[in-house]
C-alpha cells in the first residue's frame, strides 16, 4: 500500500525555507505518514495478514531494523510511505500453504478493502483527534474588534466604544472586521442591529450608516493587521513585520483592510507614511507601492491581510462534536478544491508539494501550537483524500479493482493490473514533477497571489 504526499494550497508565499520550516515539516509529515501506514499495518495484522515492510518514504532504504517478520525502515524519498504485505504482488513469489493463508491476496475481498481503506481512514481520525486537542487546549479565533470611534459620528452617537467586539449584525455572525466594513458599505441609510460584546456583557446597539457623497460613513475603525510579507517586497524592505497593526496612512486613520488596499492601489510610485503599532510602540514607516502584477497602473506593497484574534477553549464533551464538525469542514473544503481542479475550475498551480509544505509548516509553527496542529489536521485530511483517488498504485486504485472484482465475480487479470500499476506509477511521477515545478515557481516568486 503506497501513500502519496501532496496538497492543494489556497495560498502561496515566497517565504524563505529555513531550518524551522524543515524541522516542523519533518515532524508533521513523519507523524502523518506514520499514522496512515499504521492504519494499513494494524488492520492487516488484525486480519491475520503478514506484513513484510513498513517504510516511511520511497526508494532506497536509509536505515531501519527488523522486528519479527517486519522490516521497519526510513527510505530516501520523503514523499510518502508504504506497507508491503505478504502475497500483495500475486505470482511474484512462491508461498507455502501456511504462508498463503496469511497472504494479502488470499483474503476475502472485504478484508482486503478494509486493509486498504484503513490508511486514509486513520488520517481522517487523526484530523479529528488533532482538532479536539486544539479545541480543548484553546486556539486563536478571529474577532471583529473596534479600534476606535470617530467623535460625533453615527457610531459614537449610537454608543460604540473602543474595544467592543462585534459578534453579529442583523442576526448574522461576523468574524473579521472586513465583514463589518462590507456590511456597512452595503446598507447606507439603513439602521442595523449590532450584537456587541463589551467585557463580560452582551449589548444590542442600533446604528445607521450615513451616505456622505459617494462614501458610506458610520465612524467605526477596525484593527488592520499584517499577516505575512512577500520577501523582497516594498513592505518587507521598509521594515513592516507580521502582526503589525496599521493605524493610519499619511495621517489618515485606517478603518478597514479595503481602505488601506485602495490607498495603496491609487498610490503607485508615491511615498506613503504608514503608522503601525508593534508590541505597544508606534512606528512611522515610509513605503512606496510598486506596480502590481497583472494590474494596470495599480500599486502594491506585498502584504497579506491578518485579523485580530483571541484565545478560545471549549469543554471536553462539547469539543467532541466541534472537532467532528471542524474536521468535516476541512474534508469538504479539500474535496471541493480537488473537484474544481479536476473540472478545470481552479488553477492547477494551487497544487503544492514538499517545498510548499515545508514553507507552510514553518509559517504555521511560528504562529503557535494551535495553528501548527490545525495545519497538521488539514494536511492529514489532504493525505487521506488524495490517496483515495482512483489511481492505480494508490489506495483508491486498489479499492477500484476490488469494486470491479465484486461486480465481475473474479479478480482482475494480473496483466491488466500490471499495466494499470505502470500507468499509475507514471501518473504519480508526473504529479511529483508537477508539484515540484509549482513549488519552485512559487519559491522564485513567479505567482500573483500578493496584492
């Protein structure tokens, strides 16, 4: 049973790959691949099938040890792993009557299917466990917090105060300040009911955005954070750092990410003075927007949007249901992206390989324990789903053959399986080359994800 490693990524960066990223990726990938192969291994053992090899990685053996009948090893290519069972390659070896009983090919179809399915299933189970750990221990959750209120504005008259956290608008939940800004922009002259958390109290505040010329005005300022930087971008060279909070540009208060982005777009080649808050101190940083790729005449500074967060934890019982829901959401997201990729609705450049995973592992590890563990959960689901694809040599390919066997009431011929395995291996190698190409292009900065 072979495991393919890769993932569709919804973002990319040219962040430098450092030792922290390599270490984080080694921990994450080693653990996820081990858990996947352990699924195959333990179900095979419980089914009475002899396991000959248990490998993390493909290709030549680097090191390992033999315990009983199983050779445990680490191999040279860290792109997946495999479990080799007795009699898995039917006809490739002569087996005694006793060994044949313990061979994979001699098992009933349902047992073989369970052994194959166990790997991806264990990855989904692991994702649920990781989500549960994060939910119980606490994780940073996005919030829409008021940074300031303009004196005499509709928001001030309504009773908003700095520090208020907007949880709902007209009964609709919001997590990000940009959602608040977008809602206000779309409802000029209409009274809106804001559900606000102020300390330990919940308040209902009604406020009506005013139309001032072409601009909808309420007078609320949100917290605008920098999430990440493009290496070598104007913001990076000027000294902007992740987690910086942008308070103003050229002396004008910034109330939302859109306001800042619009100012940057309209200021190509013009020096802008950014007032940023960093660990309690204020800094004025001069940045000159450069031409954005693919945008005629618009400027960019090379930053990615962040948001205000606060730590949230749930009880051990409540976290069971929430972890199932969170893992289910990750699974649905992965399936949707893969489906869109197959149908040509998404750019295939989203597929990332080992380099992208190393970059993201390092980035998430730096953000904290919860972010790294949730990234591992998403990666584990990617690992499980990708290996269920009906490609010969992968778990999904084996399951497809078992399904055909169930329909025609006899095993698929050895010749057909051999040809299919060769095709599957070709597709697997082609995919590896393609994701490496994507990774290298992103590493060299040939992407347009940054605004």
